[in-house]
C-alpha cells in the first residue's frame, strides 16, 4: 500500500458528516445488519405488532431512516433484558 492508497482510505470531512443519524439506509444493508433476507425484512415492516420502522419507498426501492432503526434495536435489547430478569 502506498501513501496515495492509504489517504484514499481516510474518510473526508464530507463523508463523516454524511454519517448522521438521519441517513437513509437501503433495504439490502438493513437486511445484512440483521442477518435476514429481504423477504423477512418486508414481513417485519408489514407486522404492525412488531413495531419495526416503516420504509420510505423511492423509485420502488426501500430505504430506512437510521435513527428509528437504532431506536428499535435498543428497544428490543431492553425488552429482552427485562424478560430475562
């Protein structure tokens, strides 16, 4: 790896600013984070009792806001801790 390659791996200030909690995440990325299929992701989104964040559909593609996803994850972890106690 040369110096030029190494600097290419360092994110710019604009890249870091784009990591905001309001970032839109594609469905494929969300499915990979949870280690589920996109079909399971669609089922979770359709199941109102599960409380999974609804997608935003842009040109037929599903995107999720990062902040509600993180809040849902935290709620699930907290719920599992309360059940374990």
